[in-house]
C-alpha cells in the first residue's frame, strides 16, 4: 500500500476528471456570481468556507480512492501443488471475496465494483475513501441547494444559465452520492450477517472498512485505515 496505484483506462480517466471539473465549476460560479455580490461579508465568508471545506475533503477523498491500491492480490506463478483455487486470468490465488477486475487487470480483495467515477475498483483498501468521497460531496451539494433558497442570495441572482447550472449539478450530485452512499453502507452492514444467525456483525464490518479503532480518523481522508484481517463469511462486500 506504499506505492501509487493508477488504472490506465481512458473512459475512467475522463469520468474522474469530470468530477473535478464539475466541483471546480460549481465553486467558481458559487463564489464569483453568488457569494461575493451578496454584500454580506459574514454570510459570504461563512458559507464560502463551509462549501470549500466540504468540497476539498471530497476531492481529497476522491484522489485517495483513485490512487490507492484497492487490494490487489499479488501476482505470481501458481505451483502444481497449490490446492487453493486460482484465477485463470492473472494466475494469482485469490482469498475469499476477491474477484478479478478486467479493467484493472487484477484480482481485488473484497471487491465491490469497478467505479468509473474514481477510475478504480472499490475494494478492501480504498472503500473508506470512496465512502468519504460520496459523503463530503453529497454534503457540499446539499449545501449549495440550501443556499439557492436563501433570501439574501435571491437579491443578487445572476442570469438564469449559471443558476440552472448550479441547481442541476448540485441536485444530481446530491441524489447520486446519497443513493451510492446508502447502497454501499447497506452492503457493508448487512452482508455476511446471515452466515451466523443471531450474531450482528454490522459494527465489525464498519471497522473492517474504516479501521479497527473508532476515532476521528474514520472521517479523515488523510488517514489510512488500520485494517485487520476479517474472515470472508463475516465481512464480504463482494
């Protein structure tokens, strides 16, 4: 996990770049055409700082999700004595819950899916960053939607095109991130519980993603999770 991981996929690079362009575009329109013309310094500074903090954390999370090895299984020749099943594509011996990704070209531990928006798989080692990417950009989008209804902002509304851009991008961003975040969290919390009837594994599953020790590091995209090995039947997002 100490090396930089990058997937050379043209479509994925385009989608990931689009995320940054949309966030930076919303930032420019919101700041230059909405917050600065309001004339209320406290209002502009407060909401400008809040939005850009959320957007910054979201983009950092996006970059970490994109450039972090999601949990690739080491490559190597498979010996004839090896009894474990091996991948017929890359030849590695994948652990339970691992799947081969044909875009990344590797087997990924606890692979959930390959996401073009981060140009990477969502797997064991970057699932936390993917969730934080959804979380922070969802909050930033919601913040913009709430700002569009502020009375102080209506007095300085620019032409309709920037307004429509802000509204559509923020609405789509909020709905997309809210749905994806909910699906991902449900997948983490629910899957594997039926393997041991009557014993909830939700908390253990969350710790398997965000780190063994509950702390502010769970919501900090600069902190890599300290993961413990968890058996496949107890936690499996594949």
